[in-house]
C-alpha cells in the first residue's frame, strides 16, 4: 500500500473509529439507564394530575372489589401492594368509619394530610404539602360507605440518583472518546510512520555504507510505494558511482601508462639520433656513403618522433572532442571496396593480403575521413602482428551493419582483450619490439568510432588471429554521398 493511501485511510479511520466507539458507548449508557429505570422505581408521579388519575383507577378497582365479601375484597387488594413497594405510594381504605386496609410506608406528613383532607368537603380532594400529596375520595356501596386515601411523594423528572448516573455516563463517554482518539492516533501513526521509517533507515544505512567505501552495497526493498523508485534510484546511483570510480581508476592507470609509453617511445629514437649524431661528430662515419647512411637513419627516427607526436595530438583532440565529425550517409559496402582497392598493393608488399568478402549493401552515418583512418589503423595493427610470411585480413559486412575485420595473426590473450583499445597498450608489455608501434592506433580507432556514435569490440578468431567488429549508426535514407574516399 502506498503512503498516500495509508494517509487517506488513517484520516478516515481517525474519524470513523472514535465516532463508532462513541456511538457504541452512548448506546451502552442508554441501555444501562433504561435498565436502571426499569429495575428501580416503577411508579413515578410528577404532579397532582398524575396522582388524581391514579386514584380514580384504584377507586374503580376497589369499587369492583366491594361486590364481594369483605374478606374477599381485602384479599384482592393485596394485588395493589406491588405499587407501594418502592415507597412512593401509600394506600389507606376506611370502611364504615373504620380502618379496613393499609399498604405502604407511612410518612410524617401523612397525619397532617389526613386531617386536612377530612376537613374539606367534596367527593374528591387533592392536597399537597411539600413533596407529599394526598388524594381522598368518598364512595358508597350496598354495605355502607368507604373512603380511599392515596398518599404519594412527588418526584422530579430526574432524581439525584438518576442525575449521578447521567453525569457519570457523560464523563465516561468523554473519557472513552478521548482514549479512543488517543489510541487510534497512536496506532495509525505507527501504521504510517513505520512504513516511512523502514525505507528511511535503509537509505540511511546505504548512504553510510557508500560513504565508508562499500560500493557493492545495494538496498533490498520489496515495497511498492513511493520509496520503491527512490531505492531503485539509489541503487542505480551506487552502480554509476562504482563505474565512475572504476573508470577514474582505469583512466589514472592509462595516464601512468601514457607517460611511461611516451617516455619510452620518445627515448628510443632520441637515443638513436644522439648516437648517430655523436658518430658523425666523432668522425666514425668517414666516407660519404657512411655519412649518408647515418643521416638517413637520423631522418627516419625524426619521422618516427613526428608520427608519434601527431598520433598523440590526434588522440588528445579526439579525447577532448576537439575533432568535428562531418557526418554524412555512406554506402559502407562501396566504401570498404574502395579502401581495399587502395590499401591492397602496399599491404601486399608488407606481407598482408587484404580481401573484402560478403559485403552487404548497407548505408551508415559516418565521417569518411575518420572512418578511413579507423580502417587504416586496424590494417596497420594486423601488419605489425602478423607471424606468417604472408598474413591475411578478411573484411565482411553483414546486413545488420556489423563490419568485421579478422586477421590470422598472433591474436591477443583473452585477459587482455578489454585493454586492447587502451592508449599505449601493447601485447608486448616490455615494449621491446620496436616494430610493435606506439599502441595508439587502436585507441584512436576506438575513440573515432565512439565519436561517430558507433561501437567497437575485439575478440579472438577460433582458428587464430584477432577480429575487430564495428557497428555504426545505420542511415535509413538511400541518398548516400559518394563514398570513394582516398586517405
């Protein structure tokens, strides 16, 4: 459940739960009050009209009883004793001037009320003194006369006991509602906060682990709420940080190798130049032919230095994206065929046969000059590492646009394949083979391909040799430029 949904449910429950419990407790109090009223004072007289009406009803019943024998009607009067059990009513019946029946508890005011009622004329008399009232009625029957005295204690609508119950019920209801709100709030707070605390703790722990250098740490969060993309972004950030530091480490190693390579590759021709110059100065080359040979060697070494400096300059420009790419549609199959035709004669004299096979018609977007340089650098690499009297370089172009240049030379150890496109990499770590080149050719080729938006990778050929696969962005348009580029 998302945090938004949890907050919505929490707000709803904060209203519904206290309201439901308050309604339940209120209903319980009403039931309790009703039960108290039912089990307590059954007779409640609030004014004279109530007492008069009750007296008339009792009179009717007694009048009916008088048709029986005296013993019988007094026995039947016992059925009214239930009305006097609560102490609210008292019934007194006089028959022929004598006391015939009494039920109920006598109160101090009753004597005064009887005297007052007896002194008043009328068949019905009602007198009230304080909370005590009397109803008197005189009647005749076949055997004589009889009088009914009905005493009652007038009660308020809510007596003290009932008021206490209501006050306690109100206090209890308020307390229960307050406690319910408090407990509900605490539960719902834990319900929401716990869902927030867990991912925050994971993120805090992850930040601490990353800060301590543990770049392999990843947050394992299985929730499907708002924190899921945050944790995913954290893991992605950690992966990128690891890649960045690894790339920085490799770049640092490459810079160290670059400095070492430049120092070595410049020192070798400079040492040769100095040695031949010293030979000329010391008169070692005494003949004109020997002097000419010395000078040609010095010139060749100077060209090597110039070529190395040019390659370093080009690599630096590519590395800093200082070489503008003039991208245009190129029919790659035609471009490859033209390159092979141009490079084959010179390669043949240097011991490498170049052939183009299975060239599918593919149009790509590339810079012709940079693409020609890429192919030339790969060709030069194959020539330098050919271990046969005559080596072979086969170029194929698939319909998918995958360009593969595979030779049958020495190949590269599998563990060194990822380093093949690093600057100044050589399969000869000691750099003892002067013919092995500067190690910049494939690095420049890789930089150029990536600058054109393509990919390049190397793998060993099963039968021996090295293959380099290039993928350039395909051009969907068919209006390719003239691709007969000559380097």
